[in-house]
C-alpha cells in the first residue's frame, strides 16, 4: 500500500476500534486504489479518502416495543448516512442479531461504491437493528417496525435518504415501515422507501432483481470468455431473496442448482433443487430449509451451513452473509474444480478466500458489482414513483440487464486501463471510487 492509503487506513483503525468488518471493507477498497493515487495526486490533495471513510451522519437510536406476552423489549436502531455525492443516501435496512455500528458502517461503505457503479443518481447509506425477526409473530414485527420508523422518519425522505430491505427486511417489513411513515408525515411519499408492494408503488422485478442481476453479470463475464451456463452445476448458499432468485434465473439459463442453505444447515439434492418447494418453505411459511426432506427424502441435509462449499460444483454463489466463505472453503472449491464465484451477499469471502480465488484465476465477481442489481432496481422504482408511473416486467428486466452488463463493461475497462486486466475487484473498486471522488471534488469540501 502507498503511504497515503496506509496512513488513512491506520487512522480508520484507530478511530473506529473493534469494528473488524468495517476495517476489512475499507482495506479491501484501499488495496485497489494505489495506482489511482499514483496517476492522479488530485485525490490526495483534496483529502478524498479521509472524507470518504467518515460517514456524513450516523444515527443510533432506541427502539422500544412490546411483545405478545406484554413484555417490554428494547433494540438498537441504526442509520448510517454515508455519502451523498451522487444522490440521496440509498441502501437497505438489516434486521439481524449480529447488527452493530461496525456492521452497518461496513455495509454503508460498500454501498457507496456499489451504488456509484449502477450509474444511477444514488448516494450510499445503510441501516438496521439487532432485532431478530425469526420466531416473532406478525404483530410483533409490526410493532417493532412502527417503533423503528417513529424515530427513523425524522431522518429520511425521497430526496434525503431512501431505505429498502436487506437481511430480515422484506415486503412485509417495508409495508409496516411505510404505513408508519405515512401516518407520521401525513404524506403519501412513495419514493421514501423501495421494495414496496406492487399495488402501492413498488416496481416489478424488484423482488427478483438482486438474484437476477447476479446471474446476468455472471453470464456476461462467462460469455466474454466463451463459456455457457448451460448444464453447469451450481451451489448457492442462503435461501433468502437473493439466493432464491439467483437460483431461478440460473436454472432458466440451463444450469442445475444442487445445493442451498439457511443459517441452520445446507441441503444437497443431486438431481437438482425443487425451487418452488424452497419458495413455499421460505417465502410462504417462513420455515427452515430442512423441511425440504419431508417431500424429498432422497435429498441430504447437513446441519453445518458453511460446509456447503465442500460440494463439488462449477459455479459457487455465496448469497447468505459476510465472511461466509473462508480460505478452507475456497480451497475445497478450487480442489473440486470450481470455475466461477459470484458474490450475491455483501463481502461473503474473507480476504484470504479472495486471495485464493484470484491466485487460482477463477472467474470472480465481487459483491459491489455482482449484487448491485437490487439497488439498481430500487433506483428504477424511485424513477417510476417520481413519474407516478409503473413499467412492465420486461421493461424493468431489460433495464436491469443493461445496467449489469454496463457494470461489467465499466469495471473490466477500468481494470484494463490500470493494467490489471480481468481483475474485477480492482475494476469495480476503482470505477466506483472515481465517480464518487470526482463528484466530491466538484462539490467542494462539504
Ligand atoms: N440491501 C440491498 C443492497 O445491499 C438493496 C438496497 C436498496 O435497494 O436500497 O444493495
């Protein structure tokens, strides 16, 4: 690392002690940027890195609510409004017991570059709570969301900050959050949240977008190298929104998804996963993936979800959570002949796993590029809301596809320009950085 990136990284670690995932996300971006600072001293002169790593605003708040038994509960709520150089803060809300300020900052930091890559006018932000929706009744989730929004509503707006879903926040939660926002503001401000229901301002394809986008960019990268997805064996971790729709699209393209997982374990079905059943278990019943065995006793279940990477496959799509694939897992995949890894989740590979994947010349698409389809389609939802319009599935799907192809082209071209051909990590980091950094210079020291 250059003295500039090293100096700022040291400062980040000192100023944000104990936030391991945040340090990891910053370091991963910084590692790509040295060639930029060598060529263009202007970014250092304008203190771009020092400003980039510091969120514009961080909000931490109490979220009190009452459970079904009448007990008072208190969770912690977060919104990190990270960077607004390119547009209103944009990024999801995560409800999961692991959420803390360091996690939200890592996600918010990644979101800045991811959103820049989409080419849409959206800044970066992220939020959430350590609330665990698992095992909660609908009424409890509703009361929690209402309490969360009672505070959050002061900080967001369609031109200020536009949250959406992430882990633990789907259509149900967005509905409760929107209802409370509308009630507090006495305003039908559709563009304040994305991922809304289709009858009340949501966009077609938003549900499918992250998973579909992941497969579109993977397809493009492989096509560029004359490889087809047809008949490839695919392992996908997770069985949430990203995993399910990645599985759907890649199956449509002729591949065979043989394993999926949830936080309790993984499922291996050699003849191919029955996705409609997974959808029913996960989306309709909010159940556990193990229930799949009731219909398919020939499938195998193992209760250590991270062991999913021991299954031999051609394509691995980590779509669960951060650091879910470590060096041992990556090595197993490599030993088993994997050809491509695409990150549906945010930062699912540890730095050691990334190194292995790169050293072994796999086709590797980092999350900032690979999972940008969700937020890109959120931006398309905002456009429709601003126009009081709704577009057809095909129109949105085509736009999503062209955004994903553009991200691939952009990141590849920038990687080549900086002498790191085929390194999409460097390409995505540099391409995203340049857009944000140039806007920050244009807008002065703010
Ligand atoms: N949570 C998603 C992401 O990580 C989507 C964010 C959004 O749609 O604003 O990009």
